[in-house]
């Protein structure tokens, strides 16, 4: 079965997280959890990072925006990653490990 463009973005993100020794998991999207939860939840050097993955010009939903804003409001970092900004993920990881938080970014 061919992977969707969004699945390819998720795979690339996971590869970068693995290469940087980041703990992460992907919450199950089975209808029993809370709607809008980011695709990948991470702990980077003790800091909370949430990553929403999109393909192409994919936009976040209102529920996803609510969750990403709540995470940033609680002191975590919430980012939107797609094919055009995925190369900025290592820089974002470095930024977080230096102790910068409370961010919501749509460009990694």
C-alpha cells in the first residue's frame, strides 16, 4: 500500500526525532481520545513538544488549533511541520534544548 503524503511527512519527522534521541509517541486516533490532539508528542531534554504534521497546503482544523494553542499556553512548544519546513526541525530541537519554550510555530 502506498503511503499518503502526510504519512511521508510523519515518517521523516520520526526519523529526525530518532536521530536526535528524542522520546516521542503518536497518540492513537481511534475515536476514543480527545479530538485535535497533535500527531506526535515529544519530550526534548525535559521540555514538551507537540508536532502536527500536514502535507502540501494542508491546514490545521479548529480543534487542532485549540490543542496547539493550549499546549503553548501551558508552556510547551507546538509546531506545524510539512514538506516545506521539515528541514527546520533540528533547529527547533536545538532551540528547545537551550531552554526556550512557550511557542506556537507554523514554520517549525
